[in-house]
C-alpha cells in the first residue's frame, strides 16, 4: 500500500472524473458503479460509458474495450513466471485486479527483490488499495457530478499522464529500455488514429521486439519487467 500510494494520488482525479462523466450520461448510478466494481479498468470504462451513451451496438463496445485492455496480456505474460506456483484460486483474483498501477508496483518489487514466496500478499496489498480507491472515487464523482456541471472537462485526467511518466522514467536504465520506450512513443503517435486502439497494441509489440533484439545483442539477457512496462505505455 505504501509503494502504491503515489499512484493512488494520481488515480483519484481520474476516478472522480469517471463518476462525474457516468452521471452525465443516461446510465443509472447503479450501472456506473457496477462498471467500476466488475470491470475495474479506467480507460475502458471511459470508452464504454461513451459508447453506451451513444447507443453503440454491444459487439462494438466489447471489441473496443478488448483492444484497449489487450496490453494486460503483456502484463500477465511478464508476471506468469512469478505466479505459476500459485493455485488458480489465487491467480484468478490477481488477474482481475491487474491494472497498469498494480503491474508497475509489482514489477518494481520483483526487480528489487527477485522471486518471493509471499509475493501474492504484496501484490494484493497494492492491488486492493487501488481497487478500493477506485470505488470510492467513482462514488465521489457521482455525487459531485450532480452539483458541479461539466466537471469531466476540467482536464483533471492529466494526473494519470503524470503518473505514467513517473512509472516509466525510472525504468529507462539501459539502451534497450530507452529504445523500447522511444519506439513505443513514436509508433503510438503514428498509429494514433488506427481503429479500436489497435495502434496501441501494435506499438507495444514492436517496441518489445526492439528491446528483445537489443538485449540479445548486448549479451543474451532476457527482457525484464521494465521492458514490457515501457512498451505498454
């Protein structure tokens, strides 16, 4: 929880804006809260609320949110060696609680401490802290959104951009991770207009391949948690 606290602070305005945005649509308050409880994915929730409010067909909503959250497969592949010994009863809630923030905190912990027998308790401490924070912020946003119009247009979501920068910069520790981040950044700008956020996935995959190539060229080292993290942003 202590390690996750800085990212919690950045997520607070993002969660409040989601609640306020949901309140401004025709969705019921229960639907807005249920999405935070059962989906728990900030960017996908924003997109889904907009599509639902616009009357989009459910296949479009499902496919769009799928592509937006596809980066979580990269996160999962990176963490798999560390959670493989755990039972499915432990891995299932770990998968549900996986977010950009929980992955960043967990991968930094593993980088500093290596494989730990009780890693899942550390992970749950960070992930549940973020989960509870997101639910509270959704409720606050719903409440405030009823009193303050156009709150979603205040630009408070910039806090998440700052948080992601804070996650990435400390991870640029060698040429491979730097090339990974630069490749992902440039390609994400070039592919920004690709449909259903497919440019995000394409940029991440290419950036990871670039990093893997440079790591292999520098001595056959396996790409670590920093590589996947840098690409996914």
